[in-house]
């Protein structure tokens, strides 16, 4: 994907370089060609980090239910400590499988509760197209559980999901997320840490309702990434109606300060919040904020 600034500079450089060529000013040409090469290289680097599927899915399929994925892949490899309480950027399949084994059921349970609240406010049938954006998606758990939830609770045609955008610094996790979700919708992957994102990474359609998922990541905010930066990137790049689903086990203060960054936007609506524990024997902690801007 070429961003506007560098694309314009590229066009300008090519035009001028053609004119100079005709005057046979060899020395100056090499300067412009150098600029062109530099711009081409920069564009190549952006393209390398973003992949977008252009074809729309002819017959989209819901992904496997998460419990089946966990049954198939979740395995205790003795790597629990390497996960660093979920904060590590994972580097191999054994770590991915350990993550599913150690955290999968707890994260799924928290997401299910949160999605119940989301869909009390978001009427899937009244919104035409939907885009899901899953930030620090890991293996795509939040998107998978969301699609499972929709499949289990609604009679919803998957072709209304225009795109799933997956953002994640771990290449191996991102590839797995893409593989699992690939049959369900067009996938855009962005292999970046939050602090390296700019609005140019996103291509937003104002007419599409966006669901932004922050699952088990905002509690790491301002220690691992700048929360204000990611909020700014979203604010600059996303128009139309935007729902935010922010869920974590810890640190409600971080979730609240992220929400506050959007409170002055048009159409801000505080939909639902929770801070407490599951009543099951594990007593898992759960915090969530759901809010909306635009529309
Ligand atoms: C606890 S996991 C959550 C993964 C997934 N959202 C879920 O709920 O299972 C935290 C994720 O944050 C990613 N991560 C770590 N540092 C990051 C950063 N600076 N920017 C963006 N993501 C980061 C990790 O690679 C990991 O996938």
C-alpha cells in the first residue's frame, strides 16, 4: 500500500527525473533516482508489514468453535513462565499452544460475557456492513470468540462482515490468526507494535460499523506501549460508527483512562462497564468497558 505523501513524492520525482533525463544531466539524475529508490524501498517496507486480501469471500464460513480449537491445539509444554503472564510476544507454535492451554478458557469466558452486553446495544441486523479490528490479536482469540458468539446467537449472514483487521507484533501468532479466520472474511494483517502504527496503516470506510476489540491488552498500556498514541491513530483513521470492546483481567484504571480519551468525540456513549469476578470455582477476575463513538 502506498501512502499518499510518499506516492505523490514518487510521482513528482519520476516526472522531474524524466525531464532531466531528456536534457542529459546525468549527475542530477542519479540524485533523483536515488530518491526514487529510497521511496520505493520505504513503500516496500510498509507493504511487507500489511497484507490485504482483495477478493471478497464467495462462500464465507464461520470458524471452528474455540473449544474445538483448544482441544486440538491447547497443550501444556511446560512453557507457562515463558508467556510472562500473557505479555510476551510469542515466537513459536509451542508457545502459542501453551497460551491456548493456559489462558484460552478464561479469556473465552470473559469475552462471552462482554459480547452479551455488546449485543444488548448493537443490533447486528440493523447495521449493514461490519468491520472487526482486533488489536494485539495474538492468535485471534477475541475475533474467533466473537464469530462463535454471533454464530451461536444470531441468524447472521457472514458476508456482512466486510473485513477483519488483525494487528499483532508476533508474526507466528498473526499467521495463525489469519489461517483460522481466513475462511470467514477478508483479512487485513498488520504486523506491528502499537507504537509503530500510524493512521496510514488503516483504510477505513465510514459507511461500515466498526467493532474495535482490545482483549487482554489495555492493562499493559503505558508500560509496553503509549495508550494515547493508539487512541490518536484510531481517532484519526476511523470515521462513522465505532464500538469499542475493552476487556482484561486486571487494571480497570487503564481501561478507564483509554475510554476517557474518546469521551469528547461526537456521539460518545458509555454502553456498559464491569469490574468483578466470575462466580465459578476459579473466581477469574474480569473488567470490561464497552463504549461507542460516532453515528
Ligand atoms: C495477553 S496477550 C492478548 C492476546 C489476545 N488479544 C487475546 O486476548 O488472547 C497480549 C498480546 O499483546 C501483544 N503485544 C505485546 N506487546 C505489544 C505492543 N507493544 N504493541 C502491540 N501488541 C503487543 C503480544 O504479542 C500478545 O499477543
